[in-house]
């Protein structure tokens, strides 16, 4: 398959319409494989890196896109960062995985200064780890797969009632009990952010983040706030931002920052009033947001990275995420765990 290697940021935008068509044909694609996300991340964090955006074609048909980034040490990664980019992978139709993976590896090895592949964020069930490992072997590299994280996912089913019916009796009881207790303590309202309210809502979101103790309170530093704000506006324009808000006595007390494509709702980040944690406003808002996802027609609610206990109280099941390493020096077995 012929490949065009784009080296400039502006070329991401020129591929937008065909990129989105390919996204719709890839069942494992997520918000993090959209051109909008690639554009925001690269402008915020791409300094000192070299872009290599692979446009892979089969005749006139777009077969694959792989946004790659070369670090100063010559290692090649996907565009993104595992600390804030939950899934990282190329996109293609499932039947094109092997061919696209072969072009990816060949193109990466041909980059001036290449030392190794370090491809984090690959969903273990996507077919990409096997396809890229096979292509790496064919290119005389030694691939090795490492476990990286899990993304707990809830299967919603056809409706919110069906989702609740899929839970254990204890899980349903806890969801309802927390909602009743919160309603007894304050006047509770739910709403979703709009284009008009977004900036004010983001201000409240960042304030709630900083009310938390420990690492969560320190996470939202000035540069991270700028990234989250820019990403929110970009995804709002694309129609994919979902910022849900729980208010207690008219004051924002919990907020969930996520995305939806109409089939999968992805929960990217959350914040709540640390002083009201005993009333669990965050847990109540998660339940309400799953309800909204079901009403929107989403089949899954993806909590994204991290095995926090609260996710499993909503019936989540782990999806594994792995890292694939490949260079000219043998690392050992690449067998899957």
C-alpha cells in the first residue's frame, strides 16, 4: 500500500473528512484517534518532537492513518501521551490491519534517526498488537508486549432500565441509596454544559479539581488547565463534548468531563467538591450520566484508564491496554499474558 508521510501540523486538517469516514469504519477507534484530538495534543505538547502522520491508501481508498511522533532520542511513538491519552492506535478497517501495520513499521524504520518503536495505548482486543508485532518481526525487529493498564467498561444495553437489571441487587441498591441520601441533604439538579455556558462551567470544573487533596488537586496545573480548556472547546465544536454537572443548592458539586460519538460514551476526567465527599455527589452523577448515555443510544460507557474501585460498583469489566516495544536488540518473548 502506498503511503504519504505528512510532516506539518496543518496537513492533519486537510485529512479531516476522509479521516472521519475511516474512524466510523474502525470498531476499536476512540476520541483519541480523531483529527481534532491529534491537532490539540500536538499543538499543546508536540514541541521538540517530529511529526510523521502516515496516510496509507489502497488505490483511491483511504486504508489507514497512523499519527506518529519521533522523540529526540529516535524512539517512535503514537501522537499522544499515555498519561492523558487513554487509547493510542492507528485506524483502519479490521480487514486492513495487517497491511496497515506493515506500512507503519516500514515507514517508522525509514525515518531518519529511528532507534525503536515504543507504541503505548494499544487496546489488547483491537487486533493491533498482533498485527504490529508480526510486521515488526518481518522488518527484523524484536517485538515485546508489556501490560500497561486497564479501561473498565460498562455494557449499557438497550436502555437504562436494562443496564440496571444487569447489575447485582447490591449494586442497584447502592446507586439508589446514594441518590436518595443526596436528595435528602440538598436540592439536587443535573444539567449538561452548552456552548454558551462552557467557559463558566470549565472554571467551576477546575475549581472543584483544586479542592481535592493529594495528587488529584495538584494535577490541574496551569498548563494542564489550558489543554483541558482547549480540548473542551474543540470537542464542543465537533459535537462530541459531554460535560455533565450535578448541583447541590444551585452550586456545582460534581462534574464529569467526557465525550460521545453516539455509540460509546468515554469518561475522561471528573471533579467533585471535596468538602462534600461524604455525600458521594460524584457517584450520583456517574449514575445519572450513564442514564444520559443510554438515552443517547450509547452501547457502552467507558471509564477509560485506571482500576479505581468505584468503577466496578457500576458493573464495569476491564479492557486491557498494552504497550508494544520493538527494536533491533532482542528483548525476549513477545507472548501475551
